[in-house]
């Protein structure tokens, strides 16, 4: 397939490499990067001319909207804009409408799995968009990922992503505060893990990504909380979930509290570059208010 890949950062670069390795004809564009192994051009319009699929992997919804307005007029009719960034649901729907107006179709397909998943082609894609466009991009999901779920119409992929990450943020905090409490109660961390990971308190945060070092499978806590998934990105996703909840008047008290705690963690304590599971040493170091 002839593909443009726009946004060659931590995620985009390895994803583009996977597509090149699978034999696709990939042209990249990023104002700040032109990695080896992906053939790049200096203007975004040149990257998308005559492509079947233009993939974007960008920091936020404002940048996505700006890039969409540049690339849609330059794409051939019938092409697909596949956005894999994590952005607000409104931007995803707005870009889908803009694509339709330009005679294109679009899919919003944010990912889960992080930089490791991007490098190994094992991401999970959660996709929103029409069946025909999904059918076009599915072979690309198969190269860059190991699982994909078609969640519904435009915006459904972003909706699924922020709901998942709202659960993740809240359960990580709950797991960390339980370890901090267990420590202060004199409970051995391994015993805590052995009980909770096989009892009703189990979760992905406890079982697969344990925030306590030396316990459970290898995770960022075993590597001095080097991300993994940074607290800054978790905060971004929690903010997106609260923005969406406000827009549709959904009561999300745990999500709102998780956002406050990660806001303090990142903005007051400057921990944005740490893994989001570093909430454990932070909670342990604070006193009850
Ligand atoms: P990043 O900041 O490393 O990469 C973004 C890239 O976009 C940068 O290289 C930047 O130069 C480029 N860019 C900015 N403006 C541009 C423009 N106008 N045109 C073209 N390129 C432009 O971010 P990332 O970690 O690769 O994340 C990308 C997206 O994936 C984000 O939406 C993020 O929330 C999401 N995500 C990241 C992870 C992760 O673990 N890093 C996991 C899941 C989802």
C-alpha cells in the first residue's frame, strides 16, 4: 500500500518502521524528525499526494485539526485518513466530517501498548469509522498491532481509549495507595501482591504492571520508574476523559479525583517524566491530610 506517515515521534517512528519492514511504500513527514529507514519529505502535502492511506500520530487535537486541513485537499479522492493519535472526541469527529467533505474517509484508531508495543508491532487499536474505511486499513492494524476492535462510528475509538485510561488511572492510584497503606501497616509487599493478585482486588495495574519493585512481572518500578507510560501522558488522557464527561454531563467522580492527583503529581511535584506508577513512592512519602 502507498502510505504517508505524519508525526514520527516516540510512537510514530517505530510504527512507520513496522510498515516499511512489511513492504509498504511509506513516505514520512515530521517538522522535527527524519529518522533513518523512513523516506521523508520536507512538505506534508508532498507526503500525502497519491497515497491510499495517510496516517497521523500527533500530540493533540489542535495539531491534528491543523494537519487535517493541510492534508485533506492534497489527498486523492477515496483515500483514507487514519488517525492513531490520542485526542478529544470532538476533534476526532470534526476531522471525520472534514475528511468526508473532501471526498475521503477516515478512521480514528488510538492505540494502547506504548513504545514497546509500537516497536514490536503488538499495539491494540480501538477504531471508530465506517466499515469500508476500516476494511482498507485493517491490514495495517495487522502489521502494527496484535489486536483491533471496531468500536463504532467516528469518535468511538477515542471514546473507548479515554474510558479505558480513566479506569487505568483510577486503578493505578488505588493500587498504589493500598501498597502505601500496607507498608505502614507492616504488611510484606510480596504477601500483599500474592493475596491481591489472586483475590477480588486484582487488576492490570496490580497483576501486569505492579507499582512495587521486585514484585510481579518486570515493570517500570523495577527500572527506577523510567516510563513505560509517563505520568504526563496519563494526565493528558485523564483530562480528555473529564473534558468528554463535561461535554455529555456524565458524573465521573473517580476519574475527576484521579485527574486532580495526577495534576498535583505532574505540575506541583514535577514528576511528569516519571512512569505513572511512581504514584506509589509519592503517596508513601506523604502524610494523611
Ligand atoms: P511525540 O511527542 O514523541 O511525537 C509526536 C510527533 O508529532 C513529534 O515528532 C512532533 O514533531 C510531531 N509533530 C508535531 N506537530 C506536527 C505537525 N504539524 N506535523 C507533523 N508532525 C508534527 O508523541 P508520542 O509519544 O509519539 O505520542 C503520539 C500520540 O500517541 C499522542 O497523541 C499520545 O497521546 C499517543 N500515545 C502515546 C503513547 C506513548 O507511550 N508514547 C501511548 C499511547 C498513545
